[in-house]
């Protein structure tokens, strides 16, 4: 089984996205290599944003084994994300 992947769809011009960044850094410190965190700038990767149906930034998508488990719009706390990711960790 693979580790869960958290994809952060963001934009450089987005204020809430700037607040989400440090939260994801805190999450990375807490969870280490148990989760993979990817950042996708929607302005540079519109094809990927369209494929995932992203309409709002920030949007966080949690995947496990190549399937979307959860999608969250808006700024989300490290505690909330950790509680969603822990059950997905092998």
C-alpha cells in the first residue's frame, strides 16, 4: 500500500492560499514521510486543476492508492488534516 498524498491546489495571488502554506509545513513536520504533500499552482497547471474539478483555491485533495478520498475547499487546519490522514497511513 502507498502512503496518502495531499495535493494543495493554490494560486500565488490567493490570500487564503498564503495562510494554508505554513499550515501544510506544520503538518509535514508532524507527519514526516508518512504523507506526501504536493503543491500545484492552478495558473501554471490548469489542465491538472480541470482534471480534478478545482473551482476554488485553496483546495486540498487527499488521495490514497491513486483514488481521491477527500476534497476540501478553503483553509484547513493541520489538526483537521492530520485526523483525516492518520487512518490512511499504513
